[in-house]
C-alpha cells in the first residue's frame, strides 16, 4: 500500500510536529509506503491535494484536526482525477469531531494507522454547499448564527482545545441575538427567527453532541434549529448539548433532509467543519456515500 500523507505539523498547537517521527515509524511498521507532504499555511492542503496525481496512490491520509480534513476534502473534490482513492483520518489536532464518529481521537492515532493498514473502507456521505458563487464540501457540520460566532471566538482561544468552544459560548452569550431566516428543507418552507442553525453529517460538533441521531452514510443531513432564546434560557439549556438532550427542548426543531436552502436579510457567516467560509444565501445538499474512508 502506498499513500499520500498530508500532515499538518501545526495541528494540536504544534504537538503534531513533535510526533511526526513517531507517525512515520508507525506507517513503516505497518508496511505502509508514503509520500509526506507538510502543510505550511491555511489553504495549503487544498492546493496540495487538488494538484496531486492521485493515480499514484492507494489512499490519501489527512493527518491533523478537522481543519486539515476540511482542506483535504475540498482539494479532493477539486482534483481532476476520475478515480478517487480512499481517505484515511489521522486525528492529531485540537478538534477531531469527525473522527469521534469513527470512535477515534488524538489519543488513538496509532489505532487509526492500524485501521488504514487493513485497507478496509466504508462509503460515507459528504455535505456540499454553494455560497458566493462557489461550491465547497464538508464532512462534519455547517453552522450559522450563534454557532458560527462561537467558532470565531474559539479560533482565538485554540490554546484551550475543545474547551475553547465552551468559552466561546459563554462569551458570545453576552452579545446574543436572533435572525429572521427563510429556510427550505426538502421543499418545506419555514420563516423563523433563529438563534442558530446547524447542518450535521456527524453526531458531534467539537465536544457537543449536536445531532445525536445523525448517521454518516444514510444520505441525509440532520438540521438543528434553535429558535429565539434569551441569554438566561440559553445558559440554562447549554449543558444539555453535551448529552444531546437539547433536541428535546421546545425551542429546538430537528429535521433530516437531502437539500436545504437558507436565506437571510443580512449575509450570515458560515462555519463548515470549524472554518469560517462563505455567507448566506446558501444551498446545501447531501451527497450520499460519495467518499470511501478507511474504517474497521
């Protein structure tokens, strides 16, 4: 087996770079030949994967956090190769929300190498969104409103790991607001005043169990809508998001859909897979079992 190993040495506040030699040794010990490519700046992973000759490899490995995986996926779909190779996840970043659905985290990256070595794969769904005249892709989530604002704060507090999102919630609550949105869910039209909307392919958003019923190969995206909330009500309900019990609250609406459209009076920033890319209006669709991922 030969793979293209895309490695973000800055992932996990630089911890990834410190264990690079261990990762290389693990691949060699499991008879996985690899070409190592290091990412040096935001968007570099997209460039590397987009321009790679994927026909030379049996697999493509995303070594980093959710941001690295986001770049790999978007470069993957921009690559002109007709045959797409399987993708491997090496969770060595701060946030590894997608990996959690594979029952992996940054303490089990060696287990991830073993999974890749087996060559066993599973076809999984991909989220695609169209915003500002451009198509982009996500494997985990796409959010807007309060959740995107929290992501912006969390980016500045990455030193705290996944706890940065909890801090982001507490800080953004001070400036809490709701927005009037027009949402179309598989042809059903909704006019709502919302605190946030989260479109999930996976169950987890950071360490929050945002979409407890999400399944990553069912051809559907899970839509979680929080209607207008007061600050006190938000803080009171917040702990429930760690267990998924928030979906039982009267202020929360949940849907499953293949296609979603969202329009707002003022452009709202989007947060796909923990990044901040694009604005409303946005069209989102689920590409059923569009990629193969190494999975035991």
